[in-house]
C-alpha cells in the first residue's frame, strides 16, 4: 500500500493526480509483467543490434578495401594483341612424345572434335564467348574478330563412342572462366563431355602431339603454324585453313600501383619493357613456353639476350623465370611488387576474385 501511495504522489507531481490514478488503476487490473519485460528488454535488444553492427563494421574494416595492388599499367598497344585459335588434331598425325619418340596406337575422336569446333564457331557460341564477362566484370573479356570464321555445319548428337572430347588449351581461356561458362551449354545440348587439359600453349601443343588431345585452343601463332606444318592438324569441311582464329583480347603489362619504372608513361610497350630492364625492377615471367611467355620474349630489347632458356636470365637478379601458370605468376607478382605480362582476361578474373584463383 505504501508503494502505491508513493507511486501516486510521484505521478501527481508530473501528470496530475487524476491522470496518474487512472493509469494506475488500469495497470492494477491487468497483469503487469509483459509490458515491464518489454520495457526492460528494449535497451538490451538495441545493445545487441549495436554490438552486431559494430562487429560487422570491425570485420569489414579488417578486410582490405582493395586486396590487389597489382594493376594494369600499359595496354592496347598493337604489339599486345592476343589471338586465340582452334585446331583439330589430325588422326593420322606423326604422334611423338616429348623426346620425339614415335607413339603408335593413338585414337583421336575426330567426330567429337569437329562437333566441338563447329559449335564454337557457330553464331550462338561466338556470341556467348564475345559477351563473356559483361555481367560480372562490366566488360567483355574476349572480342570476336571481324573476320572470324563461322560454321553452319550440322552438329551430331554424341554417341557412346564419340561423347568424350579431349581439349588441350592455354591457361588463359580456362583461368578466366570462359570455358567453364560456355562448354556446359555445348555438353547439355549435344550430350558430349569435354575433358580440359589446361597448360601453357607449348605444353598444350606437346600434349596434342603425343596424341592426348582431339582439339586444341591456343594463342601462339608461330607454334600453331609449326604444329600445322608438321602434319598435326587438318582443314575442316567448310573452312579455309587449319588455324581457326576467332577471338582476341590484349596482353596487359601489370605492376605495382606506385609504378617505380614509370611504364605507364612509356611511348610504347617495348619502351616500357626497356624501362623495367634499365632500372632492374622486379619482373615475373611465365617461363613456360606459353603464348604469354612467347609474347613477353618478343618485347625485350634484343641486346638483353632474354630467351626461353632459363640460363639466359641467370645473371638478372630482377628477373624471375617461374615456369608456372598465369594465376600462380600473378600471385607472385602481387606478393613481390613485381611487373608481369598477362592476358587481360585472367588478370581481370584475378583482380575481381581478390587474388584467389581456383
């Protein structure tokens, strides 16, 4: 009773005796714990929300705003065009191993290879390839050549004998996600299964020369022409040549955002490479005979004597001859603050994935 009187006195001071008495009577006629619990819990819930928000903000702050410092510093030079070609492996080729020893009893899935190539050169597939990257990266990672060959050949359904197609290809079309995006469309439509072997162009071609591929997709013209001249490819019906060059993008010269060699200010990409060598700034090379490695070698000054032989750079402490794939080399360049030549598609994938390459 004393507690009630005290409460009434307090209410009369603030709101007046009549108003407070009315409120108190209403509270007395109902069970009080529910509203009291709600009032008591509200500040605690707000505190939880604030704690969760603070935790989330702390976690976000802990994550680097821009994980990748490696950036494109030079691109779109005429010497940096990167063309991709499809070639069918000739079933009657003189197959050899890495030691040039003849290999017999090789079985090539010619029907499957032609089905895949004709599909990739169809209007629908070329559209898929040339639009790849727009949704995720805001720009296409590959461009269809204006004079790209187009196929209107009928594509047969897979059979038990023809359903498995072995594709030997460069890391760039695989690491960039292009094949992962378009091959399932082909497989689901026609019933084939494409097994992808991904390596540098030199290794991809060597794999085909050993009879371990039915079709190749690579990007090193000189090596492709040598492959054709040695009898490892043939002209498909409806096409004009063995090499079916249909897509391109650009190689890009990447490096630390600080750009100590000032390559972004160079008059040409060859001048940019000269600046790197002159200042002996760290450079990571594929060193694996890939199309990217072949292009890189063509951009150094001849006087440097840099070749595909690791011995040619043994005295260049600034030059890393890695003999590794594009994703690994990009990671090395990022971690060491080095310059590197990359195909643009793989670099953009590397950047957007914050350096994580599957």
